């Protein structure tokens, strides 16, 4: 994107700033609010219509000096402006960005503006899957550290290193790709505060000129994703590696134990996590427990009964919890704070979220599953037969992993969106290759008939699972809208059956 290396001293008052892409997850709105409060004259331009952006537009104060240019972009907004704040979702090949560059207009992003102004200690999380859950749980643990004297371990390593400032009693902030912009609050963040950020590959690509150096970096896992944007898995990997590339020896990198990460560049102390204890530094699974195999100043070796603490389903969430535990131990958290936070954590919306029980069919909303790996993990989270709803926007990634898992785990599959026909062919081929009868599959052109069919194909005791393995942009604004519609549909079915059952019971006998 060729972002400017730094805009730390940029004076916004009475300057014109174009915000390109309002977005639906808070970043654009956060940037607008920050710019208005800094005295800028703001132009918001987005290719989407007012109707499509209604959720974000409702968050803009009508008194703000903001010009809206919706449904189109105009060259003038990129030529006669002092700065362009670009949404991470905007393709770097956009001709409007070329207009800005050709006219000497600097480009930046909401996250870049935040990063160069933030004074707090950053704990940043990235990865192909599990970012949001790991980020939220990490934040919950650090918040629990503030709830009492048992929350913080005074012997924690960061307390003894230069990056550990203050007494550890500062605030804990949550933001980034998880859907919360911290830019408007950046002046309130103090040096002793912890800032927990979820960062996408798009954001990390933009942050490269600033050479980000988080005190603690977490990479949950890595698998092909967003190849439609990055062009190759190598470019995608390079973007993710920006989280680690400029770290120093005084910092920590919490990495998945898979071999992929052995060659990732970082000077930080490496802590690993995974399902099998490989006797390196980190947090590993061992039966119903996790063992923390760490230096003495990180708590040494301890056994934690994670099976008793963790209430969200799926083996992948064990690894998410291990990553959060390793990161927060590095930050100085005590086992008491970890137990308190993990035991009370109930997961995030749209991530294996229970939605309804329709006549004995338990329905789960896993709309945040936008990669094949996430869908496979969701399928592995249940022992019961599954009717799966999968497919969506085509990101040019291989869906064969979903097909193989569906053949072994699913009773039926409702095929959705652009990738539906392709996924159906892959399932048929996987069943043929395994010499088995595959699940019943059908393509749909909208979600409602797919949900109705899925309920008909299932029987009491089955799982009805929306876990698309693809992005949502072909049918929906985002994964949130997709998940909310699914949950609403199955809840209506649950309520309808409940009413009809109550009505039948109230009828007098003949």
C-alpha cells in the first residue's frame, strides 16, 4: 500500500482528510471520530450504499463536519486532500490510491495512526484462525489481573525488564481487528497500560513501514488464506511475519508448535504451545491438563486443570487457551487470575455459538469460520452426526479439507454461495476416493431455504452447524450478518415448534 513511514507530527486541525472505506467493524468510524476531534475536515467515501452502511452510519454524529460520498469514489477526494486514511479491505491496486500517490498525498490507516500514537504496552495476536478468541481470552486474563492482589505475579519477567513499566495496575484495552477501534481513546492510554490487539494480515502489511515491535506477539497458527488479496501464500506469510520481524530479545513471541514457525524471523524469546509436550519452552497439552514448561521467572513448570476451567467446545479452543495462557504468563499474570478468567469465559458470538434447539437438533452458529481449517476444527468439535451449511465468497483457496471432513462427519451438507457448486464436486470426489456413500448435498441460492432443508435432513440428536469455511461477501455484508440471520431463523423454528406443541397440549381430548 506504500503507507507513509510516520505521521506522528501530522497536524490535523483545519486539514482535509479523506477516509476511504467506512467499513462495518468500527475502524472507519473510529478514524472519523479521531479526526473530527483533532479538528480535521473529513470526507468519507465508500463504494457501498447508504443502506449497506447503515450500521456504521448510525454511529456517526450528525453534528460532525463530515462529507459523505457513498456508492462511488471521486478522483477529487484523492487529489485535493491532505491525507487519505485507507481501510485495510481496500485493494492496494485501487486506481484511486494511485491518484493520491501521483499527487503526493500521504496514505495511512486507522491502525497505523493508532500505533504511532500509542504509549501503552502492546500484546498483539495474529494467525489464520483463532485470533479473536485468543485475543478476547488474553484480554480477560489481563483484566482479571487487576481484580485483586492475587492477580499479578510480582516476579513476572516483564516486571524486571525495561518494557515493564509501573506497578502493573494500569488499565487493559482491547481493540484492532476484533471490531473495536482504540484510535479515539489513544490519548487516554498510559505507559503502564496493556493494549491487547487482534491484527489481520492486511493491517500487518500496512504496519510494515512503522516496524512494529509488540512486547508480546502471538501467532495462533498459519494456513493459506486471503490469496485473492495477497496473490500468493508467500506474500500472505510475509505479512503475518511483520508481527515478529522487528522484535528485540527483551520481548516474547508466543508461537504455535507446528514446524511452520521454526524459520519465522524474530529476536524475541520464543514460547510455544500445542497439543503435545515437546519439552521446549511453552504451554502444552498433557491429558486433561496443560503443563507450563517455562523459565522460573515465568512460573516454571506447573500443571493446570484446563479441562475443568475451559467451557467452550473444540480441541482448537484448547490451543487458543494455551496461547492466551503463555502470553499472559509472559506478561506477569498469576495462575489465580488465569483460572478466574478462563473459568468465566464463554466464547465469542459467531464462533461455535449455540443458537437453538429445534426438536432435539442442536444448532450452532460458527459464521466466523471463514477458512477450511476453521470448518474442519468445528466438525471435529462434535461426536454427533452433523448437517453442515458451508460455502460462500470465493477467496481462491483450496476447500478440499472441508470436503474430506464432511464425508466422514456429515449426514448432509447445504452448499452456499459462490463456492457451493465447487464444494459439492469436491465432496463427491472425496466420497468416491474413500469408496463410501457421501453426505446428501444440495446447492442453495439464499440462506433461508438452506436452513429449512438442513432442519428437514437432520433428526433429533443431530447437530445443525453453520460453519461456512468461506467469507460472506457474496450474500452478506459480513460474517456477523450471516450469523445473525442463521441464528434468527433457527430460533424462529424453535419458537414455532414450542408454540405448536403448547397448542397441541392445550386441546381437549375428543
